[in-house]
C-alpha cells in the first residue's frame, strides 16, 4: 500500500469579515491541498484509490478489502477548521474535520453548525456526502443544506469549487448521497448558528405512536430549537424538545451523562432536564445512543472501570468492526447451538403521517428497541437529486441499530425494511448494508441524474459508481 502525505493541520482562527491577507491556516490548508492534488494525479490509471481516514461511521463490513495496490490518500492534514468568521457566521472547514473538532472551534464564538450529527467522529465531508441528521433538522434540514460552497477534488484530478449556482451547480447538488464517488470535499464553507450556554430539555411521554406523531407535528411547528424522539416499546414513546436558554431554571440541576448516568435512561426518569450546549450536542455519543449496552458498559460495575475516554461511539464502532471481521459473536452462537444473527442497522426517512404504520409493522416483524426518531424537512424549495425528498413535507428519520436471530433468508429483515420503506413513500440512507438489485437501486436514487454528473466529472471511471460502492461495501 502506498500513501500520499499532507501534514499541516489547520487550527481555528477568527476573522471579523473584513478583507485580510491570506491567513496562516489558509496557507497551510492550500499547501496540503496542492500536495494531495499532485499525489492523486500521480496515481496510475487503474489503481484503486481510497480516502485514508482513521475513523469511519459506515456500517458495511462485507466489501472487498483494499488490495495491496490500493493507494490510500493521507487526509490527516485536512482535519482542522481553517477559519471562523464570527460576523458572517460562517466557517471554512477542511473536508475531514470531525464534528468534535468543528464544534470545539465554533462554540467558543457562541456558534455551532446548523446541524451537528451526534457521533463525534463523523466528519463534515462525510456528513455532506453521506447525509447526517440531528434534532435541528426539522428546521435546518440536513448538513449539506447549510453548505455555501465546497472545494472538491474530482475523480478526474481537478480542484473544483462547487456552488449552488453557476457552472458547478450540478456537482453541488449531486454531491449529497454520492458517498465520495463524485470526488472528495477538501474544504467546505458552512453557515453557523448562534447558541446559548445551556439547553433546557423536556421529555414528553406518549402511549401510542399516533399520539407521539401528533406531538411531533405540533412541537416542530412551535418555536423550539431541537426535537427528537425515542421509542422504548410499542406503548412507550418520548418526544424530546430542547430550547436554548442562557441559564438553567433557578434550582434546577445541570446533568452530566458522561459519568455513571446514561442519557437515554434519563428520558424515562427526568421529564425536565438541563445540559450545557456542549453536553447536549454530544448527549448520544457517550453510549452510542444505547448501543454501548452490548459491551456491558451500562452495568454500573463495568462502567466504573471502563475508562471514561473510551466511552465514545468510535471506540464501540471499532469493537463491532472487529467482531464483524472475525464473526466472533456468530461463532459463539453457533458453538452454543443458537441461531446466527442478522445485523439490522439502518436509518430510514418516512413521511410523518406514515410513521405509525411504519412503527407497527416494524415492531411486529423486526422488533428491535429502542428506536430513534428525528423529524426533518428540507430547508426551502431546493431539492437534491440523489436523495429525493419533497419540499414542504415533513419526514421522520427512524434509526435502529441492533441484530435479530436469522430465521430464514440471511438478509430477510433488511429486505423487509427496504420494502416497507418503499411502500410508505420513504427512503433509506446508504451508510449501512444495501440489498436492492441494481435496477431497483437506480430507480430509487435517480440513476439518470447521477450518471450525467458522473460522466462529466469522472469520464474515465476513476472512482467506483454509487451502486458498486454502497452495494458492494466501501
Ligand atoms: C449506528 C449508526 C448511527 C448513525 N446515526 C447517525 C445519526 O444519528 N446522525 C447522523 O448524522 N448520521 C448517523 N450515522 C451515519 C453517518 O452520518 C454517515 O455514515 C456518515 O457518512 C459518516 O461520516 P464519516 O465522516 O464517518 O465518513 P466515513 O464513514 O469515513 O465515510 C462515509 C462515506 O463518505 C465518503 N467520504 C468521507 N469523507 C468524504 C469527503 N470529505 N468527501 C467525499 N466523500 C467523503 C467515504 O468515501 C465513504 O463512502 C449513523 C451511522 C451509524 C453506523
């Protein structure tokens, strides 16, 4: 494996929006980009190329491993924030900057990205090309909708600044949900949102999915700042509302879920709560929503000795990747005479009015709990060809991340979910396993629009196409 190196990592710097000489971090960034471009152009045609990233939040482990000839582009120099413009409320950010670093750079200015995906190592480039989401998405849409412009290294080896209008608008609009197959985002300018030091949380409990759905519609129409939800069982639903506040209500506690307390359990016990804005944004990361329970981390005796710095989503994901690679859990199950398990890890978008039907079918046929709910709506009239959502229509993202015993076909439950989503006018995101046949896939993800942009920016087929990548693991 050969490697291409760029070594300067940018750090945050503030400007006031006035014209200035090129800053140190920007010069450093430009040097890294120039080195990366040179290195990419030197890769012989036909040699597979991959992003050399230390972390990933993909959930496809079945793909072909990188061959000895694969070139991994070293992106370690693209992990920082180049500049925060406090006055304009924008930031220039390197493509592989994690949201953990991005938030650390913007919060001191009283600002945050409009949407901050919950897992600390999700990168800005990954969330734009792979569609992130969070509890501000009912108002601010998905992360790509607050991108002002982005520099993309195209598969043909050009550096292109893609903007919503003009000659590169096709790339700008097709980039979300292209999973790196139309090139790599090296710099993105994004809008930022002012924050307050605290978030007041109210967890509303509902017995039925119909009641919870009605509450989502009502609460997202009210002047609140964050909305998401959690389904513990078919008759226990929570809709959690967050509001920016300057200070906690007098006498109220400010909670901390990075210690012995586990955030998702607090929904059932603490109807009103306060968190710092920092802890609110990372409330789900410490226990990877609830998925840390698979490692025993929620058992007090284990939690006490599990080092705090390892209570993070990227640590748990690495453990799952290891298990998947070696099929450890399934080997043990086989040895014990138990059925093997099918991973059912998906996030799907369902039009809000169809949510109760989706949940009823899901509980009956799949049965994973808890389930995460997150309302979302496109910010305006602009649509995105590779992920066809309707403007002025609210959807709810339903996330479920666990496994179920295999009783029939190896991917029976995943196929069931794909069919159910289609029958309810929804779609699913592509970060996890994909089981559509090729024709069905292109029908659902706008093959004609994709092919036109792919042909323009990757005429020689330098990077795999979207179906090859997400259907075959990448
Ligand atoms: C259990 C689970 C729960 C999840 N829940 C959420 C959630 O609640 N909210 C949420 O927002 N997301 C969630 N995700 C999905 C996550 O946002 C996506 O997988 C996202 O693409 C990951 O970004 P990453 O930076 O880790 O990218 P990677 O995992 O490294 O890469 C993802 C893809 O993007 C490509 N890519 C990465 N960087 C770039 C770039 N700069 N330019 C072009 N292409 C690039 C890669 O080639 C790859 O195909 C979840 C994922 C899992 C596994």
